C-alpha cells in the first residue's frame, strides 16, 4: 500500500451561529482549529421549518401575456 495517501484526520472545534460549540474529527484545517459556521441547522429555514414568501401575481402565463401580448406571430 502507498504511504501518505490519506489526509491528516484530527480534532477541530465547530462553532455554531448561536455560540455553542462541539469537537469533532475532520480533515479541515489543523489540529485545534475552530470552524465558525455561517449557516447551521439551528438557524437555516430548511431545518427550522421557516416559510419563505412567494408572491405570484397571476401566474407565468399571465406575466408572459402582459409582456408579450401585443406581439403577433404569422401573417395578417
């Protein structure tokens, strides 16, 4: 088997957006580094069940007709 083919696997600290932290093993960074997360399961709507707002004013066909309704295709 070849030597030195696997990355270094060591302990790091992961800091969540709410300030809590935990230790885990990773190949990221160096031994003892802290990985500060921007998005995590405690804050992201995909995990917290948040609802995004979608505004639909008439649907896609209505918007198309509003933009291009005056155009005609073909001969008159």
